[in-house]
């Protein structure tokens, strides 16, 4: 491994910004100090007083491999991830076939070891009929179990009450849930098809997958977790009422129930359906500004713990179908960090808090081994960002496979210049060094 010396950095770490240098050796952060320019290194990067912080850990992505590789692949999406400053990802089981056996899960890990430029972990899927298999999951080297308590892409709905009770009672590792009440959604679909026919505007989406559907499911998950002291992580929160299920009264590492918010629910509101339509159709739905304001408040007061993407690519042609047929999900992983840095510029969040929610908190929440922080002895996952480098999002610059973005032609003011994964400089000013692949995440549980 080549040694790396980063000079003249504004280091954002653990709620502080300090000026200094960082020396990387043998995959780890060897030294953080001032005036390290006397050290010899194979690669010297003058950060020019740009921000440096730990690589983003995205705890919810859909990379579509196996079975849906016309949309995306582990290689293409991980490449987009490192271009955007994401050094580790946790991928969902609703591929084809669904990752519902230990063998299928192992195949995904094997494939990632061959092609992923970022570090990786994969959730084990839970279905109505694979309890015994799901409970075999190794807590040390798998990020968690995933339960779809509402149907979404991939037909993995778990709606058997006995199954839910059993998995919450027996699971000895983190359970991540997609929470939307299926009966509420089905009733709304029937009603809206009668009202609007076969091609309504996408603006009906948050009325169909509404506040009631979200709260009923999230509250059920919370009740089950409290009943059995389950380690529960509820994904992509979208409504005001759901936020009352979470606390900011104890440190994150002591919480048994944690929460996530996604960048698109912070960035877009229901007003944006008028222009973007199906491009921002996702589950759970992007809702109105009242809920968006509540999400921001809960993020800043620590009821919401993690910022993620739920990166969910579909082809442009698939998204152009009528509302009922267009799949839910949007691709964001290459630009999520720059999107949040835009909110830093706007004064919505400090850069220290952003780093906490995108880098530190996922590491604490999932108990990743020596990642998520800039500390001597920790794995060297680092991102350098020029906060005064405006760039326009253009189709030809998109690395992920579907090659479209709801942000196309928008200018963002902060750009990732360098990404280091496990001590390897994988991305530098638009160029990739693919000689070393990412590694499987390990968990200290």
C-alpha cells in the first residue's frame, strides 16, 4: 500500500474543525497533527485548506445486482459512490432473486469483492417463510436483517403477524424496516384509481402512500421492538407523527430504536411533483413542506440519527411510464454529499452536524469496526471537498448506470476532489484508480 500525506486540511471530525495534516500508512490513519510536511510519502496531496472528513457511510442503497443489472450493478453504483465521497455502503436484499438464503447472500458478497470500489455490506432479507435461514445470519460480518413491512420494489412484503412477532423476538442483530401499512395503501390505490383512472399525475403519490400508512407501520415496529428489546432501525422517515416515536434524550450508542432520513426527503417536497413527476416517485413518498420542516427539526435535535440516500436507480424509460406503472425510487448516491453541503451553505445545517449524520452516526449505529471517524489507528476512509467549486450536474458526468438525475442541469457549489478507501486513493479529480477493490465491513458486536 502506498503511503499518503494530506497537507493543509480543514479537518471536520467529532464536532470540531481543526487545521492540520493527515498521514496514511498500511490502510490506517497513522498520524493526525500539524506540520507533518517533513514526512516522506508516496502520494502527497495539498488539500489547499479544503475540508477533509471521514468517508460517508450510506446505510441504504439498492445496487440491483443480481437480476436487475439493466438498471445498475455493484460495479457502476460503487464507482458512483466513491465519486461522491461515499466510502462504504449497505445494500438491500430486494434483488432477483431476493437475498433470502445464506447462499444467495454469500454470492452478493463474493461479487462485491470482485468489483466494488467502495467497502460494502449486504442486508439479509426476511420473508414470510425464511425465518430459520434469516436467524443464521452472522452478527459480526452482516450489517443487519431487512424487513419490508410495506411492499415496494422486489415483492418482499412481510405481512404475517406471527412472522413479525417471531423475528422481533428472536433476532440477535439489528433489524432495519421499511414501514408503510399495506392495507391503507391498497385501499387508497383502489379509491384513487376510481377518481383518476389509469394515468394520474405523480402528485397523488403522497396521498396514496400517506401519513397514516407510514405511522401505522412505524408505530407497530416500535411496539414490537420495545416488547422484545429488539435493536430496531427504521429507514427513510417522512412524517411529523412518526418523529414522536424517537428520542434525543440518550446517546446514540445507547439507543435500541434508531432512525434514518434520506436526502431526497430533505431536499424535495410535494411541490416538486409538478415539474419532476415520476422522477421523484419513491416509497415512502416525498410529502409536503410541513413534513419536510419537521424532518429538518428532528434531524437537528437528534431524533433522526442518520442521513442516507436509498439510492434506487431505474432506467429513464421505466420512469416515463404512467404513474401506476412507473417504479418507485431515484438515484442520488453520486451527489448526496454535495446536496447536503448545499444545505450547509444555505445555513440549514452545520458541516459538523452533517458529518456527524453521514459519517459518524452510521458507524455508531451499526457498530462498524474502526470506521466513520478520523482517528489515529482507524481505517483511512477520507474525503476531500472543495466547497468553492461549483459544478453543473450533466448526464455525461453521471457514473451510475441509469445515467439520469432529478438534479440534472442544477449547479451545486461543493465538489468531491479526492476519495480514499482503506488507504487507497481511489478517486482524484474525476479519475479512478481501480487497482484495489473495497473490503467487506466488519462489525464490533
